[in-house]
C-alpha cells in the first residue's frame, strides 16, 4: 500500500506537469489559437494568469469560492481526474488510488492558499510564483512540488529569494538537503533567469554561470 502511495504521488506530480503544460496552457499553433483538449479549462487558466499578474499573485476567484466559475472549473476538473485515476489504478494498487485523491485535495488546497496568501506562496511554493510572475510563463509547470520540473529541465529560478531549499520542496535536515541539492545540480540542474546584475550573480555563484550557459 505504502509503495503504491509513493508511486502514486510521483505519477500525480508528473500529471501536474503534463496537464498544466498541454491542457491548461495548450499547444501553440502558428496563425491559430492554442490547442487544448479541454478548451474551457485552458480559458479558465489563462484568466487565472491575467488576474494574478494584475494583483501581485492574488486571485479573487478563491475569495469568491464556488460563485466563481473558475473555482468550479478547477474543483470539477480535479474530481474528474481523481475518478478517472481511481478507475485506472484500482485493479493495480489501492495505494495509488489513495495517492490520486490525496493529490487532488492537496493540489486544490495549496493552489488556493497560494493565491490567497502570496507571501506564503513565495516561501512555500516559489516555483509557482516563478511560473506566474516571471517573464517566461512556459516553465515551472509543477504546482505542489517541483519534482518533474527538475526531471524535465523546466525549473527556471528567477532569483535567490525564489529558490526552494532543496529540489524535493519539503523540509529536510540541512545536511540531507545540501547533499540532495548537490546531487540534483549535477544530474538535473535548475536553470536561472539571466539577471541584470549578471556579474555580481556569477561572482557569487560561479557554478550558475555554467548552468545558465548549458541551458541556452
Ligand atoms: Zn499556468
Ligand atoms: Zn496559480
């Protein structure tokens, strides 16, 4: 059960990455609107981006709750995904089913709180703050934890203040966090947005210059 649950958490994180990129943002098509298999969810999500950028990361849709169509769309979509995951995973692993429901509730609760309390979001899920407030909104696809952004090379950090303590995005003892960060930096390095104060940045973190160049 516990193994299935852990695998389920990883699958749910990968799904966050894929769904955010291909369903919520849609695929760019030259001369045509973006393509999404669920256009209503894509519309809702782009409205969310516009709202958030106007309001320093806050989204009143979460204050309004279910009277707001975007909140209903998000909760409804998560329920559909959780039910579909139950149908697919039930014969394989009850732990994966539990992980799917946990992940759906966790996604909504974290995403909602992030846009009600932007300062909390900056500290707890800086990757999502980067996703919506950075010049590049086509990166940092994960919301609850940044795992698959590291795996896929799409974690783009905009500043030292918006960098998680370690790539798991959970509280770890300092020594473990440091060892993990070092290992991930070697194998799945995050990228860094070019800073105006590039010289200072490189002097402080010479290894980042190499990573930034490697990502170009
Ligand atoms: Zn987005
Ligand atoms: Zn958001």
